[in-house]
């Protein structure tokens, strides 16, 4: 039974990315959306995207760049308000 989670993982990651994109669009549509929340959602999407790229077999430098961008976005969202 260990193959079952491996089959569902790419679909779950795609679903999480779609939901994060929908939340980011909703935050952009709202007039008084807090920018740190939007940056946090985009940072989380960057982490999930890095995981998805790793699962797809992307080059380690691409995954590292995605993780670095997500980390900087998260840092900007919560510590440099």
C-alpha cells in the first residue's frame, strides 16, 4: 500500500497550488488586502512549487532558486513590515 500516497502526491500538490493561486487572486481583488498576507501566500506557493519541481525531476539549482525566492518572500512578508 505505500504506492498509493505516491500516486496522489502530484495531484495534491497541484490542488494546493491552484487553491493558493485562488487565494492570492482573492487577496488582490479585495481592496484593503494586507500585503504581508499576500506575500505569505505567494511564499507558500513557492515552497509547494519547489516541491513539485523536485518531484518532476528539475535541476537542483532550479529547486534551490525557487526555495530561495520563497524564503526571501516570506522574510519580506513577516519581518520587514
